[in-house]
């Protein structure tokens, strides 16, 4: 079972297949800042997670009783700092869909500037923590939404 951050609003509209990559607009909170007044580097990863949860809620129609998925790999390249008054937008998409895993790509932007790019590899797991096949319903919804962006 997946635990969700209790202050995360997952009431998002399902996107149309023609909308292009999924976009999540996020707020910078005071608690996200470090002593320099910048968003702490670890918080960027939290932004990825929040955007990913919004993606699953909108595209996959994730049910909290559905099989879980874990981050098996994370790569992030920081390009610029984000500050309290920033307009943070995360664009994300699935570009590879395997038997038990899928890869997601992210671009974090502050207005027109890229603040970071990232990649995660997610593995679907059962209650015992062992890999499971990506559920057919997830696969169908992801392929329908992503179209040519995803390699199956």
C-alpha cells in the first residue's frame, strides 16, 4: 500500500492524450529553503515525487490499494537555484516501459529557466517487495497518454 503525504492534493483532472507531456505546477514553501534562501537540493527530489504522484493520479488513476512502485534509480542534474518567489513547473513523461519497470524523465523549471533535469527508474513491487509486472491497466493508460514519447 502506498503512503501519501497528507498535505498533498491529488485531486487533479485527467489530462487528454493530446495535451503533451504532463505538467505539475508546484508552490515553493518557506520550509523548502536552506540558510542561503535557496530551495535545498534534497527538496528538488521531493518536487519530483510530488509531480510523479500527480501524474499517477491523473494518468494512471492510481488507487492506493494498487500495486506499489519504488524508485530504483534517480539521477538529477542541477542547473540553477530555485528561490521562494519562483514559479516551479515540473514537466514529466514516461519514455520507457518495460516488463516490471518504467523510466520517467523530468524537467524542473523556474519560469522560463531550467532549474534541473532528472530521470527515475520505477519498479513495480508486490507486498513482499519483489518485482511484479506493470499492471496492464497502467500500461494501457501510460501508452495512451504518452503516445510516441514512450518506448514499449
